[in-house]
C-alpha cells in the first residue's frame, strides 16, 4: 500500500461544475468526405443546432449550411440537391453553398436579405471538417488540419470509420484521456512504460510506450501484439491523430488512428474514429484492409471501455491527483483556450508545457499485479487437473 | 515547486520541477523561437530539446535544482 502523509483533512468535496454552454472554437471533423457524396443532403446535429451537408452537383464541393431554412423553418436535410444549390422540401427555396438564396421559383425576386449561415469547410485526409467559432472569425494562421500522407498513398489501407453518440457526458471527458496514464492499465488493459505530454499552441501531444499484458488475451487489450509506441496529438479541441508503431515479430506495423468528436449539446457528443494501416511488404489490399479493421476493432473495444466509465461517473472540476498522475489541470488550462474569446487566450494556455511521468513505481506495481494474475490462473489450472 | 533553469545553449529560461529523477515538468514562459531544436517545428511536435534536457541535468548535478518529491 502507498504511504500516507500529512495532517488529517476532512473529506474532499467534488466540484462537479456545469458543462460550458458554449462550444469549442476550432475545426471539427464530421466524417469521411465520401460518405457525404451520395447525391443526398445529410443532417448533422452539432453545436446545439442542426446542420446540413450537401455536395454541389456542378463543382463537386461539399458545403455545410444551417439545416433550418430561414424562410419558414423547413429542414433542408429533407430537401433535394438541385444543381449547385440545396432546395428546401417546404417551399423549394434554393440555397447555395455560400449561404445566399439562389432562387425562389414561385417568386418574382429573391429578397435582398435572403441569406442563411454557411459554415466554413475543409476537406483534408479524405475527411470533411467544419470550422466553429462563436465569434464568427476565420481560422487563425497555422490553425489547420495536418495532412496524413498515408490517406493518399497506395502503400496504406483505406480508412475504416465508426461513429458513436455519447449522451450524458461533456466532451471534456475524452480530452482528459490525453494525460491519464493509469487508466490505460485499469480501463484498457495495456501496460504503459513511458508517458509524456507536451502542450504548445493549439496542439496537445501524448507520447506513450506500452507493452502487452501477459495476463490478458488479445481480445482484452489494445496492445496485444507487441511493444507499442504511440504519438498522439490533438490538433485543436477535437481532432486527434495518433501515429502508432507496433512490434509484431520482426516487423514494425505502422498505423494511424483518428480519434475525433463534435459536440451535440453541453452533455452529448458524437465520437468518431478510424484507422489506416501501412501495408507490410507482400501484403495485399485485402490483408491491409483486414489489419485496419482489426486496429479499428481494438479502438472500438477501447472506446466502449471508456463509455462504460463515462456513463456512471460524475463530471469533476477539482480532481484529486497523486504524484504519478498526469497533468490534468494543465491540460484543462490548454483546453480552455478554445472556450474563451480569441482575445482572451492567454500565454499560460498556449506556452509550451512538458510533463514526463516517472513510471517506475507504476511499472513495478503493475508487473506484480500481472504476475499475481498469472499465478492464480496457473493455480486454478493445476487444481482443475487434480 | 517550479525553479528557473537557463539553457546553456540558447539562453532561454524555463521553469522546471523534478518530483523525482525520472519525472520532469518544464513550463516555458516564452516562445521556442530561440531554441535550435524546437524553433520552426510543428507545435508540440517534438518531445524534447536535448540541449535543454542536458542543462536541466547539469543544474541537478550542481545543486541549483533539487528533487522535490511533491504531489500533483
């Protein structure tokens, strides 16, 4: 057991706080671009409202508008794409990707004020992004989504992609995982041996090395195969690119995972994730797709484990930390930059911050726990034979 | 407790805490523009500046920085 120190204090009172009523400023991934290019409009519930995504027929470009038509409130997601415009199902008002009314077939003229909100979009890595800013400004220089070369290369698999809606939790819960080394052992059954965070500007990175857990079967753990090295960065408030290198026999398998979300309401968000795997020499497209699907399944299992915790936990603004925990407060200080007005973003939120955990104690204790689990399994097997 | 440490290569001063020998906290209070290893790199795209790390280790050896053993 750990040593206790200090004087006797009263019980700690949890400050649950209230989730923020505003939504983060930044690029938010809505999904794979190809999934929106089927000739139909798509409704997205996000940022406390509804959006509609549609592809202009002429230009082929994806556009995002407010879903509700400013004429009489019809839902454009139930409408029809007509040329480069989206037609409302209620009265056939036509809306262009720039938000201007492109025509009202039954009217002599289009009212001068006929504009709806067009959301700034970006297609990168074969995914669609939308820019959200409560102040209505453009993305600052340098705040963009980095290109992932594997997404455009025949040497890599295609994206796998999954969507999961989480109700009853604010999206800060998933961002907290960036610094939470110990939960990787207890929730995800992996075995971190190295763990470091760096926050700088709008990026938060987690550097981690983890080993497989010998007391877990492949189905129980994210890193069943061999030693795994991971470099995972949030580029802004919601889009994480995770580069993984896994030792499998003599080979190193390279994987890119995406973990991203967009908020639906203060207490609901949509989690999306997917994987790309680099083909090993001699690997066919089918085998690469299978490897990506396997990586994706590992991710899916991991998120289900997180969701099981989120479903029954409380929001906590004042976590009680021990000496081997990651920098939760500094992560939240970094995350705060996306929730304040741009002119309120302070240097303390964006100045580079590095935190390398001393994993020595955790590794010793965890190794003993794994050994004990293996021993009791051996005992059970022996008893079964006798 | 964070203590100031100045990098012997570029002269940038950062705040450092060593709770134990393997643990390190580095809080920058200025941009990384003078750092020969980090300047121009993607933000949070490089885990460590090895020269700053060497300066921290030197400060520890010379007793200008102490292991605190503190909590989170």
